[in-house]
C-alpha cells in the first residue's frame, strides 16, 4: 500500500433502539475527522471477511437478556473464530444499561474474546456507554479512536 494512502476502517453495529448506532456514529465522526475512510455496516448484513480489507475493525453491539449477544449477530460472532485477521487492529465499544449491573455491557467482553481468535490486534481498551452517549462518553470514544489510529499507524510503518 502506498505510504500516504489513508487508513481505512469498518464499524459494525447492532441495535434495537438506536443507542449503539449513536455510539457508532460518534466513532465514525471521530475517525472521519482524522482522515480515516470509514464503512458503516449493520451486523446481520456483514461478513467477517470484509474486515480483512480494512486497517481497523470496530464492533459496536448491544447486550441483551442475561448479558447475551445480539441474536442477529450470532453468525458474525461464530465466523470470527474461523478467519485470519492477524493484519488488522480492532476495538470494541458499545452501549448497555448500568441497571443490569452484573451483566453490564457483557456482549462487549464476549466480542473482545471472540475476535482475538482471528489474530486481530487490540488497539484500544473497551469503551462501555450507559444508554445514549453523553459528553463524557464522547471524550472516552475520542481516546478510543485516537488509540486505534495510533496502533494502525504503528503497524503500517
Ligand atoms: C430485555 C432486555 C435485557 C437487557 N439486558 C441487558 C444486560 O444484560 N446488560 C446490559 O448492559 N444491558 C442490557 N439491556 C439494555 C440494553 O443493552 C441497552 O438499553 C442498550 O442501550 C440498547 O442498545 P440499542 O439502543 O442499540 O438497542 C437490556 C435491555 C432489554 C430490553
């Protein structure tokens, strides 16, 4: 890849009531402001091999009953164990509800563990958002994006 070609990213989200799409949109705005070319896809419409085409993959899932994964994301989740993504950087962020204290944002931890099976390298700490992203969350998401970009740039050098 030419030295000064822009970084590319794919943001994969799952949502029922819109909160995780709002988190995805904050992340996308931060990436684009940094000059990253971004593709946004809904999880049930995404094949894991698309992620092999980008520098940075970001997964933004909601958490459901008892800490469970989004139903419509189960195929995507399973397929992460069977693909080689060792050349990319990944991050996981998303919205849950602190009301569910024991299983708060548990799907984020599940995706974090699962994508590691692909060999993808973690470029930023998980960011957990309580319901809709507020100003404080946006600061955390900006750090998340900055860390992912720095990690991707380091692997390209
Ligand atoms: C039936 C039900 C179960 C839920 N279980 C959890 C849970 O275990 N952990 C959690 O963090 N949030 C849980 N939530 C809250 C959602 O994850 C939270 O509202 C999230 O912001 C929804 O994201 P969305 O707007 O993108 O659909 C649950 C919500 C519902 C309706």
